[in-house]
C-alpha cells in the first residue's frame, strides 16, 4: 500500500475517534474544513505521521486498526 494512502486511512481513523480527533486538531491547528479540503496534501499527511510518531500508544492502536506495522505510519516517502 502506498504510504500516502496509508496515511489517509490513518487520518480517517483519527477523525473517526473522538479523543484522537480532538487531540489531532488541537496539536496541528487544523480544523474540519481544512482537513476536508486538503486531506491528501503533503503537509497534512506529514502532520498525521508526526502526530502518530509523537505518541506511541496511538501509533500502535492506529496501526493495529489498519492491520499494518507501526513503522509504516511514521515514514513519509
């Protein structure tokens, strides 16, 4: 699976979880409208990777939900 696609799936998972969504929005400064408009852009995908890399329990949980290794969510190609 392409890394950008994987990070988009991770973003969808984050947005679908109330606690993760609120923390992601607070830490990144993005809002819902911005994410809808720019979800696939490099800076948003980098923010997803950095968000997950910054908190291992979230990284592991999202990776498990997506069925991938945690390291796959931290690297941007």
